[in-house]
C-alpha cells in the first residue's frame, strides 16, 4: 500500500461512542442539578404548615373573630428593624398604649425553622418596646403578642427585612 492510500483513508468523525458520551454528560448534568435542588429543599424547609389541618380549620373562625376584635380596639403596632435593635411601638387611637406591659414574639424566617427565635421585648416607656438583638440579614416574620399581665391584648404578624452584614 502506498503512502497516498494511507492519507486518503477516512478520518473518524462523530461515532456512536461520542453520542453515548454526549448523552451521559447531558443526563448526568440534569440528574446532578435535580439531586442538589432536592437536597437543598429538604434541608431548608420542613414542609410543615400546621400540625393538624382539621384542628386548624376548626380554629379558623375563632382567629378571625379575635383579629376583628383587635382591629376594633384601635390598637396599632409598628415595627422598626435597625442594625442593632428592633423597636416595636404600640398606639391606641394615635396615643401611646399604656395598658400593655409585656411583648413577646417569635422571629422566624419565611421558609426555615432552624433560625426561629422566641424573644421578649424590653419595655422602654409607654407603648415602646425594644429588642437588643442583631438578626442575620434577610427576610423575617415577627409573630408578636402584646399582653397586659397574662391577658392577650393584641396580636400581629409583620414581615420585615433585617439589614446588616452577612454573618
């Protein structure tokens, strides 16, 4: 066989093995991304909204009535999140609320349970309560309960954004 015949031999192009490799990379990438997303989803949220949906449905009308009573009382709460503290101010018909002596709250992330905080605000004058707590930056939900003695006077849920540097 001459040298010219060797040079004219067909070069190997895209073969079946190349296609198998392309398909393996394609589906391997998709499966890897799905596994990472599923791992992150299961790690960041329990999926639990209420313990028992039947009991929650039975309590719904009571919660609506309680909410209407709070609205009719004229009490309003305002939350301000600064970098080093969270301030909660209560007013009744525009005046500082004097009846409330204790404010407790559950501070939680919208989709995670690991960082939930159960806190009590310090009273700083009539209707003014402060929590000296530095929160991680991002979105938070404050489920606030204002009390006079052991009686619940007002409840409020507020979504807010805490600023600051990443921790």
